[in-house]
């Protein structure tokens, strides 16, 4: 397994996924993108293949070509090339949609810059509840969508996932924060947004601040669980394994 | 029925979290107690089958300090033996004669063993057993059971946990419990490379039903080990002296090369032992292995007193009988409320699970409700019964269980 490949897959399938929430929960970006109707495909040679679709103020990010015909196809000659682009240190090779180049360099980059703003904390931003709320939502999304990729390509997560057991794990933030879930099948782990009925295990964080500290490794899990800031129920070995897998993300995404 | 509060536990934990990693770490961490806010974190007093927490709540203790307590907390004879030894000599420049007395007593007690080596924790004994197997065979690999627990050494931990490196577990082969074919396959695929096989006498993982060995399991495993020159290690740390005074291997009819003991051996005093056959005595003699407190005499005196008392009163039979009554009573109460409470493992250290909900959430709620009423039940781990648990304790426990089931029904009907 190449470190660059896994980082590229996390960038493509877990980090870009946050564009979906950005255009909903950031008012400025919601207005900015409300009339967009475009599908962009990120094709990485020997790496991930992802789409980002905008339609009537909604954004969808996923694997492969998506439902809409791609208006733009961006080619990357390697996972490392794609990762450099995500770090703002390289440019893609457009292979379709040359007429949309202005859109990519001007408008789309405004959106990705805003995404970067929400994903990179500093002391001032951490004091802003609105920023914390969206950063927490995005961290949760990144975490959950990273799990299938880690389970497949990270050697330690691969061993861990083989002992995970089957069923769904729900993760949520109180009182009315985001809810996501992971369904562990025999051969796959499927992330999804929203609540799930009768999960095998559940993890609930008391509020956005606790969730932000917890998901970003500033709050010890054992302490948080003991005090009730984070509550876990059900098949605890699943939660324990998930937690160990989540700790692997930092090895690939800085 | 009074419902306990744990305000002082939580308050003290907040202080602890500032100066102690995790606040409370390891197997005593509140994290697997679901929800932790329904459990006491700090004990201030204990006697017999009970302990009292910092909030003044009384608990009939079905965890027995996770196994060490077997005759009851603050047992007079054991404490007196320890106190007398403390009065004479404890941690001194030379060992005390009681060390020899204890080794002789154990060798007489446990069939097939010729020597005893003392340390502090079960982990000390399992590491020494692993080293002995490797020294005896000149081989690297160890076979163990998936979900089995043999302490916290890097080789014994599940891959992926923090602080481990790949090399820590690359010589460990994990196979399913009760699967002789898997054992034979592991041996065949690693011909001439297996140093030892370590397993508990019966399978008692957390969060899962406990399983006895299938008919002939240990006997077949023993035969394969003998044929292949593999050292057979019984990790009797948790079961030892609860199932059988002669060791749990005697209970299941096999003779290991090495046996690890801890927990019940000293009724709470810190001591563990590795015992083995004459054939391995020279080998272990060559391994340098020691610890600052491994020669402390008071725990040895306590262990000797514990073992003598357990033998005198036939402790395993008492615990079997008490455990059987406990399980039967709880199963009936559960049934009366429309729940199926499944019990597994030995009655002296049973694992329980309400089967009506595979996620264990229902079971977790019931255990928490019982604990909040004074019967300390965990939902993730096997329980422990001691010789100090009385009929009065059981009757009180049944009342608590009944009330907890009522609370559970009310909660879930809502």
C-alpha cells in the first residue's frame, strides 16, 4: 500500500465529501453556489475516481462518475499529484471542459478555499461557535468516510476491521447536531448520513464543543466516556475498533 | 427501592482526570461500564461480599475486584497471616522462609507441577511462560485464541492498539476457540516453529458468551503438543482456584507444561505464580526474570492462608453452589418479566446476557439499573462469585434484579 494512495483516497472520498455540507451550512457559500449546475470528475491515474456535482443549490460527492454527465474532467497523473493539488501546490490537467476553466480557477476555487478555511483550525476560529459547529460536522464526515478506505488500505486498520463484527454503528452529536452511521458488512463498510434504526452500537457526543475536542483528539476518550460527555452503548468492541481506526486518519491527513 | 447517586465519584474523577491518565485506567476504567454515570468509581471500604463507595452506597460485589477477592474482603485469617508476616519481615534484602512453604504447598496441591515461581501480576506469569516456551524449544511462534486475554504485554494485545509495533505480534498466531482443526493447521503451516500454545482452560472473552472446551478438546490439544514438541501453557489466572483447588486443568482433565496463577491465589494480596514440570525447571532457571517486589513475604503468607482456607472449606464447591443458585434465580426473575437471560461459563465466574437484544443495550441497561440499586453487575465481563456471598446476599440481589427489570420494562415500553 502506498501512503500517497491512501491519502489521495481519503482526500477524494472523505475530505471533498464536506463540500456537500459547506453549500448547505455556510450561508455565503449557499448563495454563491445556488445556481450552479455542473459536474466535475476527479480522475487519478492508479488512484481514486470521484465526482462533485452541483444542482440547484445541492452538492453531491461520491465515487466514480456520478449521475450527471461530467462537464469537467480533471486528470491527475498520480495520487501524489492529486494530494499536491489538495494542498494547493499543484494544478490538475483538464481533459474535458476547457470552456469551464474560468469557473474552476475563479468560482470553484472560492468554494475550496472556504472548505480549507473550515478544515484548518486556529485559536481564534475555535472560539467561534459557528465555525466550531461546521468544522465539527466536517470532521465527523471526514472521519466516517475515511473508515472504508482505511479498512482496505491501512495495514493496521485492515487487521482491526477484520475483527469488527457486523452491524451498524451510529454516531451523533446532541442536542440536534449531525448524525452519521457506518454499516459493517462481511466485505464492506458503508458510511451514510442520518440516523439508523436499531444500531448494533452507538456513540453520542454531548454537544458541538465536546465533539470537536473529542474528534480532534483534544479530549481523552476514556475520560470523556467516564464523565458522560461522550456516551457509548451496544457492541462496545465495535466502538473500540472504530476508535482505533479513527486514530489512524492523522497518519495520512495532516 | 433506593436509587443510588454517584456525585462524589464523579467529582473525584474530575480531579483524577487532571493528574492521572484516563482518570482511572486499564481494566478498572469506567469506560466499559455502560453508562459509567450509573456506576461507582471509588471504593472506600469493603468487607465480606460487599464494598462501599465514596458516596456511601453499599454494593453486593459480583466482580470481586475482577477476580482477586475469593474468600471475602478483609478476610480475618488471610489478613492476620499477612499482618503477622508484615510484623516479621516483608520486602527485605533476602526472601523469607514463607516463600519455600508456599512453593511446597502449591507443588503438593497442583498435579503435574514440580516447581513454583512467584511474581506480582498474571501478566508477569504469562510473559515468563512465553519466555520459557521459547527457551525450551528454540522457536519463536506462539499460538493463542482469538478473544483470549493473557495480560497487557505487547505480544498479548490485539494488533492495532496504541503502543504496539508490527514486530510485537508477528510471531503470534490467533485461532478460534474449540477448533482443533485450526490448531492443527497452524501447527502444520508453521512446522517446527511453534514454541507454545497458551489458552485459558475455558474461553471467557468479554462481550460474548463464555464457552467450555468441547469433549476431548484439551486431550487432543495435549497430544498434538507432545507430538510436536510444543509447550502447553494454561493461563489459569482468572479461573484458578475458583473451579478446582487442583487448578482448572485438573477440572478439565489435562496436564499442561506450565500453569499461570494469580487473582484468587492471594485473596487480594499482590502475588502471582508460574508453575511447571520438572522437564522445564532447568530451562526457566536460566531465564533472568525478577521484580522489586516479587519476594515480598506478606503476600506469600496471605496466599498460603488463602489456599489453606479455600481447601479447608472446599471453596470451589461453595462458589459453584452459590453461583448456581444466583444464576437460577436471576434466570427465573428474567423469565417472569418476559426476558431471556442467558448464562454461560462456570457458575463461579459466569457471563450473563439478555438475548432479547443482540446489541447488548438492553442488558447494559439492566446491569446499570441493578448497580444503581446495590448489586454491582457489569455487562461486558464475566462476574465472580466468592465464598463470602451469602443466601441473604442472593435474596437481596433477586429483589434488586426484579426491581431493575420493572424499571427496564417501564423504560422500554415508553
